[in-house]
C-alpha cells in the first residue's frame, strides 16, 4: 500500500525536485500540496506548485495556499536565489487552474486531511513551518492523528545557510518552528547536516538533461539557475539536495543515521533561527525529536536519479 502523503512547500527549485521525486515514487500517494511563503511570496509558491503538477501531468491534485508571512515577525526581504519567479526564471504564463479554496486555507487542509485518515498520513514540510504551526493551533488532535512528520530544516552540527547559525526554513519563522518541534508528534529533522553532504554536480545536470521524462525535462530547465546561485553566493560548484532528501527519508529511512535528541529553537537576536541540539541533555526538559546526522548520499542520489529516469551508470565518473 502506498504511503499517503501531504507536502507543505515553498517552490523553489529544490522544492520542485522534491515534488517531482514524490510523484515519480509509486511507494507514495500524494494527497495534495500546501504552499507557504519562503523562497518567493505565497501567491507565487502556489502558482509554482500548479506548474510543477502540470509538468508531471497531475492536474487532479489540489494545491492549497497558506501563510503569507511568519507568525510573529515581518517577513525577511526576499532574494533571487531560486530566480525571480522561484522556478529558475522560467517566467511561465499563469497556470490554467487556480489554487483550491479550503476552509482555513492550507492549515485547515492539513488538519482535515490528516484527521480524515487517523494514523495514516505522512506530513512532509520543506519550507517555513508557519502552516504546520497554524494547523496545530487549529486542531489540537493533529499530533495524535498523524503517522509521521518529516521536515527539511535546521543546521545542528554544521554552519547555517542564511546566517552563520541558521538554516533558511527555520530562520524564516523561528516561532513556528518552536511550536512544531514541541508538538509531541513523531518528527524527524532532515537538515543541512545531511543535505549539504548530498550534492549534485554539473555532470549530474548534464546527465539529467539527456533524459526524456517530464520530470527530467522540467528539472533541466530550472536547475541551472540554482547551480549559478550556489556558485555566486556560496562559492560551490554543486547543488545540495535539500528538499528531495525529506522525500528520500519517507521512502527509505535506512538511507540516514538518526539520533534522538532535545532541541531548542532560538528566536532572539543574531542567533534567531538557530536550532540548538542538546544531545547531553544539559538544558532538559526540551522537546525531543529525531535528527538525521548521517546519510548514504550515493545511494540517495542513485535513487533520486533513477526516479527521474536516469539509467544506472549514465553519469560520467
Ligand atoms: O535551506 C534549504 C531550504 O531553504 C530548502 O527548503 C530550500 O527550498 C530553501 O529555500
Ligand atoms: Ca523549500
């Protein structure tokens, strides 16, 4: 039986790769997509999600738009890391359909969908955690009804990517992250500690560009801007596999090593958005979550590429 899945996302180039990865995985049954502000404003993340579903020929799946700003602070000024439109400057015309209207928007859709199938639905979030925090505020029974929660976010034992200590998804709404971590649901964090170890090279991009599947064709159009941003802003000639790693965890947790530990989210001052791990339990009581601390990146990328349609060995050594 495929795993029923909800994806909360802010597309975003790596979000697009994550969504296409999920759609190409028969082990997963995507029930819908909720979007949040983040890489671009929420109206644009919703439009982008619709475009990605169109590219995958899945116009049947609902896209529900959610939070346009963080819970308790002004939004951080936007960059162009993912292109002006969030999809590698494709500048696509408006999508053929509009986002679905749902009572309570994305938080309402998340709560209603999870509660309709108690114990079954996996919730994956790869953007700021505002929609999840609002879903928890709306439906206190949510933690007991979800199967598992997988989040791309945090930098516990490595540098941040938006400040020296903070990863972008947590940084964009630290108050929401604090609430989501404290909810007492089965939660796994797939953060920069593992996603920065799982990088695609220009050779991978070239290999993807030779594949004739809808997912590979779409990724070929958007990935060059992401690669250029990593070159420009991080001096790296590779792209980390952030959001697809959360999908990979849902598909096969054995790709990762996981440690359970207390975590604290800083919300003040220059370290706002930092997720502090407390493995020695010196500050307990703190919420305890599962944190991915290691990854078999070769196996993860092989799986991702296979799902895009790459034949084993089609990448140059
Ligand atoms: O830090 C990586 C995360 O922030 C990813 O979700 C990516 O989409 C980004 O903006
Ligand atoms: Ca994202």
